[in-house]
């Protein structure tokens, strides 16, 4: 301003506010531009973070806090992102569950804990995992591992399979049934 650097704003903010070279700005307009630019920067940071994969509301909020944005700006942005359906904890939970079941099956209990660690409310997490079938998931989780361990003795096979499935969060009964099924398939030469 007047040939001196005072502050900078993003090009988009300048266009939105219809700024022109030589335009006189009041102190209030400068304050509004600064706030608008801060919101714009916060929005860009959030959209970039969301571009990799869906995120929970809490994940976005924590990320923006770590980036140094003000609490009030973050809350305004979270509200705007929810309106635009860019943040939705139910949709995030569905994404997370489908991803887990497809690529790295876990027990319903373990998925619930993962969702809670991502900031999804306990009510949403519990509702989303209530229909999961651990017996089917335990089989899918162990199938690739069972093929890799098929050359081991039955005792070593049982021990390693059981440990693997327990680390995935499955309960004793589900693990026992799955290991017995894998042993039967191993004996029949299925893998």
C-alpha cells in the first residue's frame, strides 16, 4: 500500500473481493480481507488433506490445529465442509470398514477401536460395526496367511495362524473355528 508491502492475500481472495490496483482500502476492509484470506488458506489446507482419502471430522480438526489455524476459523470451516458433505463421519466409517474388509480384515471389535481412534463417536462406530460377521472376516483375514504357512507342521501352523488372527482382534472361538477349517483345507491339499 502506497508503495510499501503491508500484507499478502491469495489471488482467489483478491478476485472474490473485486480488488483493483489503486483502490483505496479502509481499516475495516483490510481486516475483512485478512480474515477472508485466513479462511481461504484454512479451506485449502483442509481440501488438500481430504484429497488423499476421506477423513473424520476430528482428523480434519486436529490437522488444522497442527497447521496453526485459529479455533474459530477451524469451527467455521468444519461447519462449511459439513454443509458441502466433504466431512461426514458416517460416510467415513463406511469407507473405513469397506477398506478394512477388502484389504486387511479385522474383527468388528478392532474396527470399532480404529474408528474411535480416528475420532468417530462411539455411537456411530458401534452402529456401523454391529452387522459385521466376524466368522466370515476371520476366514478372509487368515486365507492368504494360511497359504503361506501351508508347508509348516500342523502344530506350528495352528500356533502361527492363531497368533496372526488374534492380532487382528478376533476372539478365541472365531480363531479356533477358522484354524480348524484351515487345517482341514490344508489336509485336503487345498493350499
